[in-house]
C-alpha cells in the first residue's frame, strides 16, 4: 500500500511565491499584528503589478529586533542593515555585509514567480524560515495560502 501525503496549494494565475516546495499566492509566518514579535509576510501581488510585497520583523539573538521591513523597504533598523537592489529584486545585508534576506522575482509569459532566500528566527531563537533549494521552508504555524491581501497597515 502506498501512502500519499497531501498538501493544499492555491495557485494564483498572476503571481506566486515558492515556499515548502509548492507555489502560493501569499503567506505569513508569525503575527504581523503584534507590537514587537517576529513575523514574515509575503503578501498577495495584485493583477497589473509585478513587485512582491514583503513586510517583516526580523529578529536576532534572543528576540532583539534586527530590522523591520514594510513593503520591501526598511522601516526600523537598529541592526544597521543595508537594503541593496539585486537583479529581479532586493536583498537585506547585516552590518557586516552578510545576506539576511534575498527576494527575487522572475517573469514568465503567464505571470510571475518570487523566490525568497532566508534563515529567520522568532523571538525565542527558534528557526521559523530556512533555505530549501532555490527558496525557503517554513517551520511551525503559518498561513501558507493567503486568499486576500493581508489586512494591516505596515
């Protein structure tokens, strides 16, 4: 007898992110509505747009804020991180120049695909996002398929 593991995936006809070896129109890890907690949001990209919408609160050590992003831009930066354009996207480097996060979007005839590369820890120091091939794997609780743009103002 063969056991098949089923994973639900909702694919957008316009734009998707690659996460956990599947495509999704958007996802969130952590709680973007918290005041100071870790989160990573890859929000829906609406038709007519091609730029992904990344918002995040990235932690270091035992819960200290390293950098906070709002729609691909640095919002708070106690870790003195650097926002750097790269082909197809951007990356965030720490103060010593090591990559923390890379976001790249590739255009195809029928839409767009964004790949994220990162190793991110929550406030307790647990790995929540880690590299997986060309993209990432999510550990722990997450919403892996957003149906609507996330309802908060970064």
